[in-house]
C-alpha cells in the first residue's frame, strides 16, 4: 500500500446536532495512521486538526499533534 493511502486518511464522525445548511459541524475526527483524535465544534476546528496532522506527516521530525483528546 502506498504511504499516502493511510497517512492522509481520516475518519470523521458527525454528531446528530450537525446541521450543514446552518454551518454547524460537531463531532470527532481521527487520523487513521496515528490514532490521534479530537472532538471538534466547528468546521474550522475540524480543518485545523487535519492541517496540523498533515503538516506533521509531511515533516516527520516534528512532534505528533499535542492538542488531541480521546474520542
């Protein structure tokens, strides 16, 4: 399997309170390769987590995401 297939993979679970039309996003996101996960309360928080993880994957010398919580 190519490295990118799992290092760039995420599982996103949205809470029932998510309302895309209203711009309300809530749930949990997990990075498949590392298991790092966090809860998010907005689209911005979701995208920030993904950006941090992908940045860490692109630069393996950096520490893993430090702002993660258990789902």
